[in-house]
C-alpha cells in the first residue's frame, strides 16, 4: 500500500511514517516544515519506500497529484500547540480550515480513504460543567469559551474540519474517519510550542526551574506515541470505521503538579518547581481547561485498542530520549 501523510515531518506524522515503513508499506510525506523538521525523517531518506515533498497543503495542484498516487491518506498537517495558536491565530485558523478542505476535496475527487486528525480540544470545557462529567465521549456536547478568547479558535477550526469530513462522508460517500487525539507525547515532540512534557523534561535535565501554569491542579491524560501510531495504522485496515469519530487517548489522569514532581524525581533533577500565572505565559485572552480525560470504549471496541504505556514508562522514555540528544 502507498500512504500519503500530510504533516509527515512532524512529531506524530514522522513516527507514523516509521511504523508504516516497518509494516512494509510505501510512504509519501508532504510537509511545509512550519512545525515539522527534516531531522525527523532524515533517517528515511535513503529508503526506496519513502519520498517527501517540502510543500504546503495550500498548494492544491501538488496535493491533488500526491493524493491521486496514494492508496490511503493520513491528514495530520495542522497548526498545533496552544502557544502557536495564541501567537499566530490567523495562520492557525486558515491552515486548519482551508488545508483540510483541500485534503477532503482531493480525496473525494479520487475516492481515497482518509483519516482526519482532530483534537480533544473540541470538547472544550465540558468536563468542568456542573462539577464536570466524568469521561469525554464522542457523542457529548461541546462547550467552548467565547470567541474573544483566542485559545478556542483551535477547537472551533478543528470542529469545522469534523463537520466537513462528515458532510463529505454523507453527501459524497467519502471513506473518511476522524480521530480526536488527546495529549500525545514521546520522542520528537518539541518543547518549543509549549507542550508540557518536553518542557518539563528539558528543564529538569538542565536543572532549570520547572514552570507550572496556574495552580497546577489541572489534569491531563497522556498517551505514548507508539500507542497512537498503532491505533492509526489499525484503524485504516478496518472497514466499519468510516463516517465515525474516535477518541484516541489514555484513561490515566495526572495533575500538572504531580507530573512536575514525577519528572523531577525520574530525571534525578535539582530543579525548583515554580507556579506562574497563565497571563504571564500566553498573554491576555487565555483560558485553560481543568480536565480532559477520554472515554476510549469506542476505539477499544472497534480495533481492540489498549494503551500499553503508563505515565511512569512514558516519562522515563521521554527522559531517555532527551538524555541521548
Ligand atoms: N503547562 C505547564 N507548564 C508548561 C507547559 C504547559 O504548566 O511549561 C500546562 C498547560 O497550561 C496545561 C497543561 O500543562 O494546563 C498541558 O499543556 P499542553 O500545552 O501540553 O497541552 P494542552 O492540554 O493545554 O493542549
């Protein structure tokens, strides 16, 4: 099989490329290197089953040509990371909306199976309502903050991608599946775009201050990249998944304070853990969410997904990765 991965030089895309090549497939990557890096795919460049194009998915002509050549498409190209959204809102919205529109249009024209990467951000603040619902389910309502709070632009743009994907499925019979990724972590994730684990690990290894935003009592559930790439490949080998939305995450929850302590301990670090207000990091117009924990029953039933890595192993692996760099 020949796979096209948009955003294939990024953290998740490049790990997915490795997995697909390992499984004996051909992989073509299109990436504009806005957040992706050649360094993530350099090791594949001599492989006959691998090809990459440094280009933007706004280039519809090239995109359509690559889609036509492929059997299956993974659409992972997006503007991601809370910091990027806070700093470049125009680019975020346009990349996420127009880029996905292009991918869906090209896949529809050539009738290619496609997986659209969405995000757990689309649930917004749902878990905080009325004391919070327990686990986020694909059929739950969404609850975003006001449009004056920039953070929600990411969720809104991705929600529109989901609506458009389902519209293509219903109206044009496009075989499309949507995956809502929860906090995914592992090797190649960059600290630059604000993600918490690479930031904590980098600072811990340098014995610099570990900065926890807000009171640190907000929780997240982290999924190791290998669990994610396994599920992404498995999903596209099934038939019954099209027209469906799946949470892809890990039910295990940890507070950011606990995460800071865990990283410090496992890295054997002398870092001081400090708390800083959100405004200081992101400027005005930022609103965080207190919890974000998935109900993963649907994907478990669809493909037998069971996360293999707990938070202890995840932190150890990320520390090991940074130590060797
Ligand atoms: N965070 C933090 N320190 C950092 C980076 C992030 O305390 O150096 C917090 C952030 O405010 C959020 C959580 O960690 O509450 C997860 O942040 P991340 O950007 O990794 O993902 P999010 O879940 O917000 O998309």
